[in-house]
C-alpha cells in the first residue's frame, strides 16, 4: 500500500502554518469575546438607562437608592434625595405638542447633568418626574443646589415658542436614622414634593421628620 512520507523540508515548510493557525484562531476568538463583552455592557447600560433622558431609569435609580440607604446606615456621612416634578407638564403637552414636551424633558436632563456632581445620581422616575440622590450632602446645601437648579431651568428659553416658560416643584428629604427602609425615605421626599406642589408650585420644599418647610 501507499505510505506517506513527510520529508524534513516539508515539515519545516508546514511549521509556520501549524504555528500561525492556532494563533490566528486564538486572536479571532479573543476579538469575538471582547466584542461580545462590549455588546453585553452596552445592553446592560441600555436596560438601566431611560431612552429619552439618558439618565438612570426607575428601576436602576431605586437600586442605587437602596445601596445609598445601606451606606447611610453604616456611617455618619448622610445624604439627601430630591424628587423633581415639571409643573403643569400635561398642559405643556396639550398646548405645545408632545415634541416640545420631549424637548422640555431632555432640557431638564441636561440641566441636571450640568449642575450636579459626578457622584450624584439622577434618574427619570417616570413621566415628568425626576429623582436625584445627593450622597454626603446636608439638607441646607441640598436646598441651595436644588434652588439653583430650579432657577436655571426656569430661565431657559425655547426656540419652538419664546412664550414657553417651564418651572419645577422639588421635594427634598435628608436621610434619617429613623427611616425603617429606603421606601420610607422616598416617601418623605414624596411628601415634600406634594407640599411644594400644593403650596403654589415652582419651589423647593424639604421634609425633616414630620416637619415640612417651603423655600
């Protein structure tokens, strides 16, 4: 029968291919793994980001609130949270249209990004309501920050209609050791927001225990 004989010259000639093939295959697999990991990260970021505002979505923000609550329980740093509502947003949509409504929402996201620290966590809570975690920030400083933000947003002009002016109602709540959980902390901010809206809108209200204060 036929016996294949490989000469030394043939073996040497094949060596580069024998070495290069696994290297090339390894490189392709590595590149695919890197691309897949990047896609996975992008998908994860998308699942935690609100598509319109580019901020954290409701679920992701609440996860961060829980982390912040546990951190506050362990140490003295403290924090404040803010709930922000665009005043008369339904009227804006009805009067100027949903395209303008979306522009207003994006403008608020932009103002939040420009006026908050990198450590602050802003999210879109839903509809025209936004939320912010201010780690390590005492209530008086948080009030100043939110007042400045409210003023800047109020001063914005819209090319779509120069008559359009939009204001914010903001509820602030500092972390309290008496909070049973992150939800009770969030309820305090919600109570303060309700106070801001029911006492005339376009203002910052804060809650500390059972005391409400409007600015």
